[in-house]
C-alpha cells in the first residue's frame, strides 16, 4: 500500500477540522466550541518513565525545556506511594489512590488465577507476579470479575462518551489505560485491535514479535524481526553486574523510536485520537541498568527529547497543535542504589573490574537486600518465600570498605541450590514449592519497597516481623494493615491511603531506607532495594522525597503560559484535569482539577498546608543492626540507640469548590 505523505494528512485533517467547526458553530454552546469545557479539545499524556525534575535543562532536554517555558511547571508534584510504575499508572488512569482502586502493582501476590504472559509462556501464580504485562493484567481482571480497577478509568469514560483513544509504549503501564481494548494501541508486546495490526502490516510496518499471542490469526512477515527488542547491557567481568563505565547508550531508544514512529506516522493521522497516552521506559530502564547520572542516562534523556520534538512537529503539521493540551509527566523520581556510603565506599570500575575506593567520583557497590534470606537466617520464620530462585549478586549486594562481601560468593557443588553443579550464587532460592506451609510469609519484592503477605493473619508473626524490620537499618517506614491495630513504630495503611476495602492490600508494606542528600555521579539521592536477578544500579518505589517528587509540565490552549506552580499537586490530579478539559464525567476522584494552572476559570485555591509532619508512636527497647552483616549476631549498633518511629510529611490543598486533597511528601524512619 502506498504510504501517504504528511501534506496529504494535513489537508485531510484541515477539512475534518473545518467540518467539526461548522457542526460546533451550529449545534454547541460557545464555550464548548472553544474547548473551555472540553468537548472538542485533544489531549496527549506523554510519560517519561522515571524522569526526575532535576534532569531537565536547556542542554540535556532542549525541546522539553523550551516547551516548559510556554506552559506550567508544577514544582511540587507527587507520585503515589509506593512509587512504582504500575501503581502510578493506576493513579494516572483513575485519579485515585490505591485504597479506592484496589490495584497494587508492580509485583503482587495473587495465588489463585492461572494464565500466560505476554510472550505466551505460562505464568506461575503460586509466586508473586510482575504486572507489567497485558496478559497478566487481563488474567487478574478476569479473576476479579472485571474489577481489577474498582473505579471508572479515564479512557473508559472517554470511550463511553464516543471519543477515540490511543495508547503507545511500555508494556503493561500503557496497556492498563485501555484494559478493555476499545481504542487503538501499540506497545512492546502487541497491537490492538486486530484490524490495526493488519493495517500496520499493509502499510509496511513491522509488528511487535509477540503480537500473535494476542491475535493468533496474525502472521508475521519473514522480515518482521523484533522491533521492540532491547540489546543486552554492558556487564562487568562477573557477567551479571552492569558496567556504567562502558555502557554509554540507552538500550531502549530503538524500540521507543519504532513505536513513536508508528504512532506519529499512522495512528495519529489515520485514527485521529482525542486522547493519547504515550509511555516510554526511558529514562527509567536506563537509570535502573546504569544508574542516574551515567552516560547512558544522558543518552536516554536525549532520545526522549528528540521524540518530543517529533511529536510537536507532527501535531503542527496535522494542524492539531493549537487544539491539543500536552502533559509531560513522570510516574516517579529515581534514586541511585547504594547503602550507607560510610559502610560501602564508592569504587572505581576499570576494564570491567571493580577496583579501589574512590570518594564521590566512584560507583556504587552496594544496596541490594534479600529480605527473605534475612528473615529466614535470623529465625523470624523458616517458611518465607519471595518467588525468586537463587541469585548471583557479587557487587550490588555489598562490598565493604575492607573488600569483603556482605553476601559471599558460594558455589553449588551438588546442584541442590541452582539445579546444576558449579554455578555461583550469593543467595539461595525462595520459590514457593506446592502448598504454603503454616506460618508462611510471602514477599512481593518490588524494589524500593516490599509487600509482605501473611496468609495466616497471625498478629504475633506480624509484630515479630515488624520488630525485625525496625532493628535492621536497611529498612525505613513500615505500614501495617489496619486490622492489626496500633503496633508501635508503624503507621496504619489507611494513613497513606493503602488500606483497600476489598482486602487486596498486603499485610505489611515497608519502604527501604534512603538518604536524599548522598551523592553518586553528581546526583543526589540513594536508597536500598530488594535484591533481584537484575542487580540494578538505580531504583524507585521508596518513600524518599526524591522518589515522590516527580515531573509534571502542562502546555496547551487551556493552560497559562510561562508560570511555575508551587502549589502541591499529584499524579492523581491528571485524570480529573483531563476529564474537565475534555468534558468527561469522572466523578468523585481523589485527585483535583488543577484549576490554578488553567485559563478561563473562576475556581481558586483557598487553602494550602505544606509539609505537615505526623509521627507514629515510638517502638522502644530495640537493638539496631547495620546492613554489613546478614546475621543479627554481627554489625550491632551499640551507641545508645533503642527507639524507632516514623515521620510522615503531608501537604493539603483545598479550592473554592470545596475539594480538598492531601498528598504524601515522604516518610522517614528515625532511629535514636
């Protein structure tokens, strides 16, 4: 099929726009024609996964920098805690907190369903499952009787109102916006509807190689290849740890370019969506692999900025730019993974080998924590599982100042640990085998926070785990299901909007500890993380202010020009604001319409209360242990400290409509 050029699309769109204006003039109210109440306005939500606000500059992201000068920069925006991708996709999607939505991704424990992953392989629901996968999302949605989200979603409301929608990008995070597949979509694993897949093929586009899993009738061309595949990152000589000194480019750029091209050159001009959600995994994935501040991280930012320029150019070419409100937003911030730098000094990396300690210019060699092994080896419970097999993590699990490893290298001499002789490992397997034994604890290891499920609901076991977490300095703020009552040194989940009425929440959610002022590669912010086979150098998900404070910039015909908004806002505000702009009914959201940033509104912000501090009751009589020893028999902190409590910072905004919203700034563990 002949591919039509941009000028054809321009004239086609111009005629359609003219016709729409004539209809609008004849049948609609003046405010609707102008878009002030949103009936004809278009919206693009462009998510730069993991974009820290301090990553934006005239030199690193010139297109975004220039765009921000023409719109509104929200300086005090808040991610939803836990600051994971899928949790915040849920907030973008609904305008609500987890307690109301009932969704707890990224990794959750729901042991009863059965189904497959997006690549067609079976998913093992006896283990915690990773939800960045359309097939797992559909399986869970079916398990919950089509109520994976217990509230109405933004694109669902748009489609019910006759609007055309499109989602593009990162698997799972973008897909969950259109769980019913009633719009148009292309992500890293599939295309929908099936008719769009056929159209793209006919127009000469390759398809994501896993598309036939969703549509078995689709046959990929022999030349299709793997357009959303990613090359392996650079590794140290241990072959498992990333090498930030050698890895200088983002592994995500080619896949992102492919999906953006399909959107800009086909979906946007041919399908003319009213609301588009574009979500790409940079800079987040590159930050995970190589760390914030690395050369590859800068390359990721450049790739995203180039695509933003292409989006603006195409919207202008199609005559849509002046009628489109654009949100540039990130789902969360991002920290470098590291333990306390006084315990784990930064080190050089040369020719793939970790070298000597090197002050502030070196690289992290610590921060990964295997909570399952800590609980088991310290006698809290032997029946603990995290669904992950053995892990070999010789660097990021911690190299101390004397060169010793926190988790020493071990060799499987008989195949009992790794199922093959001769394999190296640092921690053993904690997979669920068959039926859970009595007194089990299942950990959904998520990164900057972990979810702990206690199937027995044993209060004494919950309290025992809580004390252990309080005594280990790798862990920060602890939140416990309200049904367990007031446990000293914890906060009830309802305090931070995590207590779900349907009982889907974990029993304990714990943030890993962080230091928002420590510096690695010229960038502030470090945190511990749950250990995984990925051996990441960057992470989010904690209650650190750096993870919570994320990017939000809005520009377009409905937004004021060239202002900085210091009033607290949050990811929960995106959906109600888009609904207001486009005339949709999305009732009773937790989030608010961002009126202070809009033109032509009489609503005012009447009250702002920032950084209100709330403290938990203290836990006393504790003995604290450093993360330099797996066993509590070593690395005891004997300096008179024996008390633990949590400090939670909140900010509240009210407006003249009577709407009031409380945002959560950070939560920090205090040991004294």
